[in-house]
């Protein structure tokens, strides 16, 4: 991240050019957190279900994660939260 801007100056075509300030950079740490889901579903249940249970479950999780992530992006403070807080 830039701490300061690069300095510039005007001179005539043949005028002496003095040294300008050099921009500085700052190191930035961005804390990251993970949103996860860990539903209980046995392999036998997934294999034997009359519907495509794995697809249904992953779609439900993806939809809910999208809602929670969007709310956290707009109203979050960067601190870990319970998804029910949104």
C-alpha cells in the first residue's frame, strides 16, 4: 500500500532538475477468516437417497454462504462472527 505519493515538479526544457521525494510503501496485513459448513450426511445416505441429495445439500449450503458472505462484506467489522449474527 502506498504511504506517500511520488513528488513531481515543473521545469523548463533546459533547466536543472532537482531530486524529488521518493514514494514510500507500507506493509498491510489483511486478516482472513473462513466460512464453512459441515453437515452430517453418511456416504450410505448419499448413495441410497431417492433424490440427488449431494447436489441439493451443496446448493443449499452455497446459497446460505452467499447470503452470509454478502452481509459480512457490507456490515461486517472483520471480526469472526456467528453466521446467525447477520
